[in-house]
């Protein structure tokens, strides 16, 4: 669904031609996180009162999310000092369960930064974030990683 001249929202993500940004998720539902990202992207253009692309995406996905529920957080994770085969196997198992083959082939866990966040492991790549709880978020611009991490708390149960 076209929510703005250059913002297309689809079932598992969005593609924004204005910011040249595409974000998709696989596994558990990450649409609340994507709504927070869309809101932040368009906030400077629309102001606080009514951000049309955010409202349009909410309607398309059938999600009620009040802007006051969007909370940005500092990434509070600690890097794992020694990544052993056991840690990689845990993350690979999650990846195998949730990612389609064409996406799985693009993910290189051995080159990713592995960090611990509260009760989960995250693999942070230049174009993906894999959460051991069953979330895979892929994006086309490395700068999107910081924006996604900022709203990681929007995922259910974080």
C-alpha cells in the first residue's frame, strides 16, 4: 500500500524511496518497531500532531499504537568477548527456523557482532539484526541499524 508519495508499506516491512530505505522482518511480528521507525523518519516533515505515513501504516497493518507508546531507548547491551560454536549454533538455529532461503543466504553470522541484551542474544550485521527470540530484521542501509536498535524495546516482550 502506498502511504506517501514514496513510502510503500507491505505485510512484513516497508520501502521508502525518499530515504532510500527498505526494512523487512521475518519471524515474530516487528511491525510496532517499524511504525516507530516510520514515525521518526517523517516527524521532521509533519510535526508531532499528525504524521500521515505513520497513521497510514497503522491502518494498513491494523495496529493501534499511540505515539506516546513509542519509547526510544539507549542500546544497553554488552558485547560477547568470546563467540564460540555454541553461541553461533543457537543463532543459526533461530535463523534456520524463521528466514526464507534467499534471505538466509545473505546472512553471515560469523562476521556479525554478537551481543547480549537482557535475556537474549543479538547478531548485529551491517544489513541485519537477528534476535534469538525469533526476530530477523533486514535492511539495505547500514545507518538503519542504529535507528532499529533505538526502538528494539517496541518488540513484544523486550
